[in-house]
């Protein structure tokens, strides 16, 4: 008698091997048999006739560090077949952090990560943060050590290289975090204070990561026109730190970007990347609209500066006057100020016009009113074309990441649709992947990259993270105009042997585990 039997489906096992008709038997949270299991019985059966059975999808880049506790977010992910979130992205998250650093990262990255509901504001070691997720949500979680958080804990917002003692202190935090279950190191080199680090600092911190066989995951120091220079730094860090690099949300001109990856891999660098199927991104409004000469890392000093007439005059003359091409590409997604919430979902010029102001002046007013906690969705430059997205998806080093940001009243639709869009549009309609390849891009390759040895494949002995979907109907429904619409076509999801989605409905079960590298 098995705990669960998924009967009569077509199994795509995550290895890239051919689809086959098979039953999947589960007991004690693990797959015990895959094949024709005649006469088998189970406490619970799922009829998968006419459906595909795939390994649970791994979202390799998602800002669910706090949002994963929200049942609406859980449902949004599960309705796409996502069973695992990789957290700690872009070098900013909640641990390891003392009280001051925790206050800083929660405030600075509020438009992206929000506020974790289970932390009391004191010191947070990695182990304690991981305990807040284990068996407390229906999704599995993986955690990357956030370099910016570690740097702030040792150096505050200092805009300089660390001295020997500071570097040793940061290195000790990396080693401790790895021992407590982290699966790599992340950087956000366009966010502060991570932007203040050079390649030498990062490579030194990557040494124990590489020695453990884990990746260095990076939001590079620029994309699109800056991709060549940024990738050169990634490879410098990889070689000096003896670490395998993974580039976050890779996007830009297809021939140049694919060539950079191919060149690195030809030289023996084990480079991978994640990407999502959209032509717009999402971030903090400060990153998209303010120049680096403002004291961005010092949040209160930046607020004071934006309130000063002389600073605003300088911004208008030296910066805003040259941003006319940027303003129409920015849509406000998260505006946590009562007097400005009406602007969510509007482009920056339209919202400014409603107030009878120019975009720059209105942006300053909004940032002051929200205490810099505003977020936005923005159109990428035209070099990030549909052809580029498709070319990167087809690359053998690619894996899927939504880069989902769940904050605000009008967020990017990718948190509700990225994985379903990959299946419905890019597999079924466009043929960018076969269904067998999709199981590799969405699950198998990510499990290998983060050393999740019992995930990513449907094989006896592996953990039972399973997705049952209708290949004819799976699709995304979220749009830029209406982003919080659930995907369709994923009918059943099993996490660690426990059904968490039944006929598209979220069950009250929290079998999600913290997944540590093995």
C-alpha cells in the first residue's frame, strides 16, 4: 500500500529522455517506483490519464523571501508547477544579519522583498532564517548567501574596499552560512552596498563557495550595452575564486550574449544563467531613476537630499533633462504612500502629468513620500527583443527563473505567469523546447546547479516533487494590465509526497523543506 499513486500519465523525467507512459508510486515522501505498476494500491490516487507528469519546477531566481508565507503567492507559484524557490537573490536578504543590518535590508529592499513576518528584529543567523521556512510553507526553499547583507554587517555602507580584517570577517560569515545550509553566494552589483565591492573582494569570498562545489550567482554590474564589461568581471571572479558562475536574469542582444556564454564555456568556465520570457523588468524606483552620485546607500541622507532645492535643481539639469527616453518606459508598481497609491499602474509621465509636474520633480516627490520604498516595472531597451529571449531560452546553459517581485498593487506579471508562459507559449506554440527539454530547463538543470541531488527528476529514490498538467491548456493569464491572474492547466502538485494543489485548489498543507546542498 503506497501513500500516493499518480496513475496513467506521460512522464517527462527531467533527464531529457523520451516521454513515456508510466505510473509513479510514492511512499514516505519519496518516489519508490516508476513504470507500469499493475495492481498497485495507494491511500490516494491521482488520475493523470491524458496529462503530463513532470518533476516539480525550481524557480532559480525569485524574490519570495517574505512573500512565500502569503497563500496568494503560494497559489500563484503552484498553479505554474513551481515547487521550489531559490531565495537570497541579488545580494540582499535577511541573514546573516545583526539588528542594524536587518533594519537596513528590510527598508532598502522593501519594494522587492517586503518584510519577513517571522523575524523579531534581532540578530538573524542563516540557520534561524532557514528554520522560518522549514515545514511552514507548501514550497521548498533554497537559500543563497547575500553578499550585500554580509558586507553591510561588517562595513556598513562604506564605499571602499575592505581592509584585511573586514575581508576576514566577511569570509567567516560566508563559511558559517555555508555550514548552516546555504547553497551559494549571490551578489547584486547594481544595488548598494554590493555595488561598492570589486572583483578581488568577491573572488575572495567565493573561494569557500567554489571549494564546496556551489555556484556564485550574480546580478551583474550591468546588462544590455554593459554586458561585455560586466561578463568580463564575472569571469575574472570565477577564475580567481575557482567558482562556477551563474548569471541572474540574463537579457540583452542575443548574438552578443550567447557568444559571451559560449566563449566562457569553451574556456572551461562552468557558466550558467537564468532568464524569463518577458521584455520588461522590475526593480526599485531608486535604481531606475536616480544617479549614483546621490548617497543611495544612506537612505536618510538620500531623503534629505531629495528634499533640498539645490539638489533637485542639479538633478534636473544634470540627470533628469537627459532621461526623456527613459520616463515613458517606467510604470509604477508599488507606491506605499496614501497620497500616491492612485499612481500604481500608471507610467511615470502620466502620473506626473496628473499632478501638473515634470517626471523628474514628480519622481522626487513620490520617493520622498514613500521613503524610497517605491517599486516599478520598466521596459528593457530594444536590444532585448523577442528573438533574444527565445535564443537565450534555447541555450543549453539556460534555466528558468521568474525574478518575481510580489510587492505592490500593480506588480510585474511574471510572478503569476513566467513558468506557465514558458510551457504554453514557448513549448506548445513556438517549439523553443520540446516537452522533454522543458523538464530539464525547469527542473533538472537547476537541481544539478544547486546540488539538490534528490530533486529535479522523476526517479525511484528521489523526493516526490511532482507536477500533473494538461499540455493542451497550460498557459499564463497574467498581463501587464492585469498582473495578478492565476495561470491555468496545472491541476495537481505534490511536494515531498504531499498533495498541495488539488484540481487547481490550494490545500492546507505545509510540507515544504529547506533544501540544503548534498
